[in-house]
């Protein structure tokens, strides 16, 4: 079964709106795991507008499944992850002021930098994943720079799913095959939800993990967290 990693950034956004500790981000992570999540994902941005740097250190001893930290590999970010040592670091090409991740790496153009970063992560015993689009050359380049996995940026799939499901998923099928043939694990994330996840999972081979935050947290407002995680995991069986 493909693993479900719950991105809890939006929980931190809600907490920060009042400047107190409600909802409790740490307790939320514990509950996600208790209800069946296979991992917890966070993306600590430089402006700390959702996950704060102190949250990263508080969550490390709490998360008992897979801890996945996303971010742009700035010196500050690398200092944090090398101290915390999560199971996985997902490298994203976001500018510091980006609202959300909106494109994958041009791995070919950034090969030297990514090679150095991936090597530092490997030396620390951390699995690396590079956020990419479905361009086959970039996926093969991710293998060349030494990454362990790629994470496929799935917003184009989500945007086109309702009008043309088969056409929307086709590039991701080929991308996942190319990653597998290059020796890479395959993750996926961005705008995957209960409406489109099951179809994606059925069509895309070799899918190790999906990382889902915004849609899952939004669904939990209506369904409750336990039922929401149950439904998402059902899509991945």
C-alpha cells in the first residue's frame, strides 16, 4: 500500500492566527499517527508563517512514523534538518516568499548544487527526495545527482482530472515509470484529494508515498480527522 504522509502546515497556520497553542500542532501530529497516517510532513518556511522552527525540534521526538521535512535547501534550512535528522527531506525550489510550491526543480540546471545537498543528506543518514514535474530529463537527472526519490508535482493532474482523467494522469504514469527505471522511489503531492486520489493511485505504478495537507485538513473540518484519514488511506489500498 502507498503510504500517506499528512502535511500539518495548515494546522500551524490556524494556531498562529491567535498566537496561542490552539490547535496544538504536536497533539495533531500524534493524532494523525494514531488514526493511521504513515508519516508527518512539515514545510518550515523562512518567515515561519505556519510551521515555526521551534516546531521542527518539538515534533522530532514525537513523530514515530516517517518525519518528512520539505523546503528550499538554504543554509538555515540545511542547518535545521541536519540537526533534527528526519527520515526524509524533500527539496523544493520555492522562493522564500512563495505562497505554495508551484513548480518542480530544473534539476539539470541545478545539478551541481543538488548533488552537494543530496550528498550532505546521505552522509547524515537522511533519505532525499527532489520535487519535480513530469519532465523525463529532470527525473533522470535526479537519479544522476544521487537522490533517493522524486516527488511528482501533481497540481496539473488535479487541475485537469475532472475534464479528462486519463489525459491528466498519463504524464504521471510515464514519469513514475521513468523514475523507477532510473532507480528512484516515487512520491507525489499537491492538490491530491478524495475526489482524485483513488484514480491516481490506481493508474500510477511504483507509488511509494503521497504527501497531502490542504485538502486533507479541509476535509477534516467536515468529516473529522479520524474519518478523513480512514478515507484517504482507503483510496490508497
